[in-house]
C-alpha cells in the first residue's frame, strides 16, 4: 500500500499485548467461554464482552487477544466489534446512559429528554462527563415501546421517563447514589455489566429481580383482545353490531373482523358505509 505521493506507507503497529498476569487470567476465562461452543469462533461475541470488561472498551489489544484465542484475523474480529453497538470503541463512563430516540420514544418525549440531558451534563452524543461517570448516547429501539420514552443505563430499563426524571437519574449516578431500574437488575458499572454479558455469574446478591419485571403496559393489547380492559376507549374495541334479522340465523355468535371497517365508515359522515343488501353492478341494477 502506498500514499497518494507514491511513497510506501509504514506498516500498522500491532497493539501492545496484555501484561502477562492479565493475559494469563483472561486466557482462563476465555477458554471457559470457548468450551461452551462446538466451534471456537462462535464464542467471539462473549469474548468481546470479556475484553471490554477488562479495559472498559474494545481496544486493539482486546481485538488481538480475541483473534489469537479463536484463530481469527484481527480484521475479522474488528469487523464484528464495530458492527454491534454494545461494544464501545473508546473509553467511556462507568454508566452508559442511552436515550431511545427511535420513532415512538421520540414522539413521546425521547428527543426532549436527550436534548435536556445534553444541556444538563454539558456533553454531546457519545461524550463522557469530566468526572468519568456518565457517557451519554442516543440509541435505537430497545423493544420497550410500551413504556416509551425509555432511558437505559448499562442496558437496564428506566421506563416512562421525563426530562426531569432523567436529570435526577444522572445526578444520582454522579453523586454515587443507588439507582434501581424500573425492571431488571440493580445497576452495576459498565465493566461489570460487560463481564455478566460475557456469560459469567451475576454475583450481586438479590440483585437480579430487585427492579421487578414488566408491568401492565405490556399486557394492554392482550386485555383489549380478551375484552377485559373495561376502561379503554371504545375506539380500541371491535364493533359489536347485532346481525340483521335476514342473516341472524347464519351469523356467527361473535363478530368477525369484517365488522371493524364498517364501524369506521359509520363513524365518519364524510365516508358513509356502503349500503347493505344485494350486490349491484355499475348501473345500480341487482347483480345476477
């Protein structure tokens, strides 16, 4: 490879290896992880979490270690580490605060929350506070739309967030106060979280279910479908018009899905429902 001036480019310097004692410790953990899979390369994702737990982000040293343990090239490991957003490529804070700004969270207030946190913390996207505690990032959908807008800290959920609750949360984190997510495990540092994601035991006693699990919001759709959500507005329930006398004897006991469009048309004076009765052709004559 050469530069634009035709001069040969110097070869890239290899990343410095882990110190021998660190390398020996990581090898023990890495071999345990690799042993869980029929093919060694299948262990790449947890190994990336392992080296991230060691240094706080995926460094060139971590990439070289994973490649060496799995018989891969550094390019193959780097390609994977840059594809998945849960791997950081530069040092960050102890608490990675992600604000969902995908469509639903955004319209429910996610954009406002993210803007307020940037102003409150004095940092931008993917930047870290001067004390090294909080890294802020706007993130994509985390499959928690029923609790929008959602803030995540080290991948734990803080549901139904507001600008004020988000600011109080980061203030507590920076003050060293204990913060319990809406559901899931109590918070630990980003490095500790990475080690857990690598597949090693969560050693925090009683922490796994401290924040609880998903609540009523996840079940609203099911209750509506079952007709047990009494306080939901009528527009969310299917139409239940009684059948006419002409078809009552052949009608099913419960309304079909075809009833809902008729209800929609009846509720809109500008677009009345089509007449019921025998089908007609284009001239208005009864079709054969």
